[in-house]
């Protein structure tokens, strides 16, 4: 936890961007019956019954201090998918950066080994050398700023039925462009000192030779 919080307290350095990554499943839903068209003074009326069209996975990479994000939609979330997304980030979003600092959860596919499953060793190693990875702790996904971005995405773009991956990608593309044009940033305030004060229960207890608590 403190490792991630220390990263967030670093001064902004555009040459070594701090990027947070997360992904979420999304269920593709269609209407079982055609909706009633809107009329003046009335909302669109849709039937409560829907059709399941499978699921997809949404990947988001956000640079909180720059107000930039990159979003993509895939049919799955395998190690290969993650590796391809990392390549996209390094070669398309940040092609001129020698290193990026990447914060993400410790999902089993979020590892350097995934790069070697997709790319030849030389290419995989070149990508790996440009990554400085910091993992959020187990049960600590709230420390990943990308999760905040996913919540915003859900409320602004995904809180409705979308029945195909193509529609999800199209809608997210518009949303992503608008967020980037507006330079929508995330202001993170929770620090290491805050954690030591507010989350004192998760820290080990220490006492000096006189029995005085010296935990902090």
C-alpha cells in the first residue's frame, strides 16, 4: 500500500508518466422487444426483459496527472490480450518515453511473463525494460486510480444496454475522446501519512522497552 501511495506523491514528470491500469467485464445486453420511441416530455420506454449476448472485457489506462486515458474493448482478458494492450500503450500512446511507471492490481495475467507468451523474447524484453511496475496489495484495488476512471466510465457511458462489442467500442471511443479533450484529471489526496493514521489497525504493533506504543 505504502509503495503505491509513495508513487502517487511523486512530482509530475512528463518524461516518466505514472499510468494506472485496470479492466472490467461488461455484459452485452440487447432488448427483447423494441423500445417505445421518446415523445415530448417522456423518457424512452424499454421493456424489462433483455437478451444476453455474452460478455467482453474493457481495458483502461489512465495518466491521472495529465488527464489522459486510453480505453480498449476485447472479447477476452487473457495474458495475450494484456500483452497486446501493453504494446499499444508503449508504442502508440507513449512511443517516445523510455520508461513508464505502471500501477495495477496483481491479476495473474498482469505479469511480465505475459509479454513472452505473445512476443519473441527480444521484443518482449524491450517492452519489459520500459515498465516500472507497482502492484496494489491483495484486497487493495481501491488504491488503483484506474478503478475511479472505470466508475466514471460506467456512470457516464455504460449505464444502459449495449448488445455488441462494436457498439461498446464506438460509445467508449466517443467518451474517451471527450474526456481527453477536457483533460479530465483525478486528484488523489490519500497519502502514506493518512494511511498510518486512519488505517492504523492494519499495521503491526510495536512497543519500546517501557511498554510505550511506538508503532508509528
